[in-house]
C-alpha cells in the first residue's frame, strides 16, 4: 500500500519539548486519526508535515517527494485546516477566495460554491464575525475546493459543539465514500475516531506509541476486570497497565485471545474505548519507567 | 509570486484611498517631493508588512503553494512597486496642482531614500515584531536629539546642504555609483531577510 505521508527518524527539539526519533506513515486512501493529549507533539508533527517547521534530523516525504525539491508541487496537492483562524480577519469569504484561488492550479469555483451552499456560509460577512463552527467550515471549504489529494487537519473538531462536530465528521465521511482522498487529522476527542478513522496513530511525550488499524484495535485490545487475587508476577506481564481498587482490578491488554485462554470465565472482558487505550498506555509507559 | 504581490496591492487598496488625498493635500501646500514621497512610500510599505505580520497569516501563506523565498521576495519587489506608485501619484499631483512634474533628480533621491530605509527596516521586521520597530525609531530619535544638541549642533544644515549638493551634482559617474551601491544594499537586505525568514517559527 502506498504511503502518502512518511516520517523517518524525525527529531525536533524546542525549549522544554522534544520529538524523539519519530517515525510514522499515513496510507493512501484512508482516514488516519492522530491522537494524544495536549502538548505531546501533535501540532509539531502537523507543522513538520506542512513544512511550517523543519526537522533537526530525519526525513519527511509527502507523496513520495521531499520538500527541498518539490515544495510547491506537494503543497498544491494538500488541503489544510488548522484549529485557529488563519485567514485575514477583516476580509469576507469572497475576498479570501479571490486571494487563495490564485495560488492553486486546480482551483474549482463550482466546488467552492457547492460547499458554501452546503455549509450555509455567508460570503459577504467579515471573517472575524464567524463563529468557531463557521470558521472550521470555511477552512474546510477552502481545503476542499482545489481537488487536494491529502487533507491535513489540526484539531478540526476542538471547540465545536456536538451537533457541528457530527456534521463536520459527516462531511468527511461522505468525502471518503465518493473520492479517493487521504485524510490525516489530529484530535484529542477520541469519540471522533470511532466513526471515521481507519487507522489510529498514538503519540505521547513526543514519541510514537503505535499505529494500528481501528479493527485491529478492536480484535487485540481489551479491558479486563477481575479479582485482585488473579494477579501474580506471570499474569501481570500480560497487561499494558493495571489499576487496582478495593473491588478488584481493571487492566488493559493488547492480547485479548491470550487473556481469554488464561482466565476464561474468571474475568470480565470488555471492548476498550480509544480513551481507555490512551489512558492505560500512558500509565503503562510511566509504570515501566 | 506575482499572486503574492497582487494580494498586497488588493489588501492595500482601501488604505490607499485614504492616503491618496493626504498625499495630494501635502503636494498642494508644500511641494517638497523628496520628503513627502519618502514618508508615504515607507508608511505604505510598513502597512503592507504589518498586515502579514500575524503568525496566523504566516501559517496560511506558508501552507499555500509558495516557498518562503517567494514570500520574502514578494515584499521586496512589492516595496519597489509601491514606491513607484507613490512616484506616479506625485507626478499626477504635481501636474494637477502645480502644472509641473517633480524633477528627475528629486524623484531619484526620493526612491533611493525609500530603498535605503526599506533595506534597513525589512530585515529588522523579519527578525523582530513591529512593536520593536517603534521602540527602535524612538531610540534613533533620542540618539538624533542628543547628537544635534551636544555633538553636531548644525546636523540639520549639514543634511540640507548634502541634499542640495546631490541635487546639483552634474557628474553622471557619481550618480551611477550611488545607484549601484543602493542596489547592492537592497539585494544584501533581501538575501538577509530570506535567511532570517527561512527558519522562522510561527
């Protein structure tokens, strides 16, 4: 399968933060969700992918091309949505369109009009009067109006109310049904991923924790609940991390079938949410340290 | 890159409609083209720059299919275009109100002064924020006041004489030298700004 985004051993350090030997790939034609807490390096990674930051070391290739030689070519094929307003606030959407359309060789006014109508966006109101939801829809409209093959979004759903969020995700859903696009977006709202993500990349403290298919997560991971007496040195090894309480233990495993084999009916096995996985994986990393 | 320059002109359109009557007003009462042209050019170019200074706008421009080199170069080429537009407006104003156009030497001097000022200001702006340039202006003003009050009391006369000397110069080779050195200075500033902007974090 073709990779649209490829980061290999990327290092980037700032004062008080470091992306360490970070490698990841995003596959063509799928939706990949990029999850992690606040300040763990999601935006830094997206800025590196957008060439807004340059890595200290390591390589980044988009569509198999590098930014050094193919910057404009790559950017022609990317649509982007950031979590804050990046447009000129004192302009209207029509004026903004006039400025941005000149940058893209594939700009399509019909597509622009289609999304403006679909999102019920005002064309002649100043952008600074837009609500957060309208802002996101305007960004997405512009991102989708030049037939981009890759859509990169940094926390597009944060700050949106639940109805808006559903609408936004629906648009992405429809987009994936009809066209051969690749979507990569970061979020810390893990329920966003349940409905649309094919792949999930988990980052924590500047390190890549895992990349997995959503279905694979469902097959492999499980939340296990049982009596504390069941835990000993051997059984503990099967868990990523364990939380004990007076009522027993609750733990995350990445090997569901093995647990079923080991404990049978003695434990309760539940489907984990992505939030559970994030929580226990993070805890586990601290635990092992 | 032409798109970026075009964008600046479009964004500046409204501002120019306010500045144009002001420019004509000055020309009516005081046809000192060098000073007026210089001030208007620099003010317009600074205003153009200030509009793009926001980190969000930088994020936009650099996510669009432009290179950082183009973003900086558009400002340097745009600065020359805006200066020439001011010259054009001065010619129109001169013809309208005084039935004469500014002398070519005055125009040359005005364009040169703008280019020199821009050569110093733009790299500074790429390195620091606009708020610092006001502090820098204030600092220069204080230095200027100290110099004329304590060290060179007739600095203004010297400057005036210097301008007069340039305007009365007849030797074309001196002009050529001046133009060449300004071009070198401008190009150096241009390259320096590209260098500063290359790794800037927004």
